[in-house]
C-alpha cells in the first residue's frame, strides 16, 4: 500500500506541474500545434501507466486541438514510423519533429473546415 501511495503522490505532483505549465502556455498564447506536441511529449516522459501512455498523450494533444477549435489529432498506422521518429527526436530535446507532424495532421482538416 505504501508503494502505491508513493506512486500516487509522485504522479499527482508531476500532473499538477504539467497542468500549471500548460496554463502558463495558454496565457502566453502558445500555438496549438506546439502546445499539443509539448503536452504529449511531457506526458509520455512521465509514463505513469504500464500501457496506454501514448494513447492518452494523443488524447491530451487532441484536447488542445479541440480547445483551439480544430479537429482532434488523428495519428494513423501509416504515420507510425514518422510518429515514433518524432517522439524519439523529442526525447533527444528536439520537439520540432513532433510539432511538424501534429501541424501536418491538423492542416487538411483546417483547410476543409475553413472552406
């Protein structure tokens, strides 16, 4: 029970910090594709669950898109290799690959929506 309690306290601390930083980013008007990539990457770095961290991180990225009035992020099987590469680059400190991927995925729906 003590290990689980410690996990919850640690997880809550990380999530509280993540939420606080996200709110700071919103106040600074960070672009949605940048915020979505950042939030996605930070959550996957916390990696709180044995399985499903990537799916949940993509849901968080989708939430950023939806809040911006965009369609949810859709990363398909065809995007898998690029997505993994972009995630690995983010792990090395270069978030631009993930930002570009998310922007690329958002662009077609933005163009359709605005026509």
